[in-house]
C-alpha cells in the first residue's frame, strides 16, 4: 500500500499516466472529467499495491468506462 504522500518520481509517473490518458481522442475533455479523473488517479494510486504497468491498465479501463466522450 502506498502512503498518502508521494515521492517525486511517483508523482511524475502518475502525472505521465494522466497526461497520456486525457490526451486520447476518446477522453471527455471537460474540466469536470479531467478533475474527477485526476482525483481518481491519486486515490487509486494511494491505495494500490500494484506495479506501474498494472496501475496503467486498470486506470485506463476505468477511464474508458467513466470518462469517454458521449458520441
């Protein structure tokens, strides 16, 4: 389990995942979606005891489900 504080390299890694996912064409570009997804990433990373690769897969799957643009 991660603590509630982040090391600089952890924060950099979480931000890289955020930047990559919100740049996808399917991601809802509203400010509300971006802020909600950012909170979700921090909360998920804080409680997860998983590898960074698995973290990325889990949060992308969730983002596709909850933050995809409505077409």
